[in-house]
C-alpha cells in the first residue's frame, strides 16, 4: 500500500508492544475504525521489532479484504 512502517508501539502506558495500521479516511467507513491494532504478545522491544513486520503484513492483508 506504500505506507511507511513506523515500528511497534505501546498503548495506554502498558508494557505490551503492538503493531498499528492507520486506515485512510476514505476507507474508515468500510473498515469500521480508524486504526487496526494487533498485539505482538511481548514486553521486549527487541522481540517486538522482530515480530513487527509479519504482524503488520497480516493486518495490512486483512485490511485489503475490507477495501
């Protein structure tokens, strides 16, 4: 989709890392939300970096199913 990958994020001050994909404005009604989030199931940043690419691709693939 030509998006710049930003890397894993922690939400709400928690310890767990997540992959987050921002949904373009034009596709938000179809997706039903503005962001798609997937847990990387780790509290280690180095482990999160290793898992991020696959998780992001999985989210993006699921999003393509919406659009």
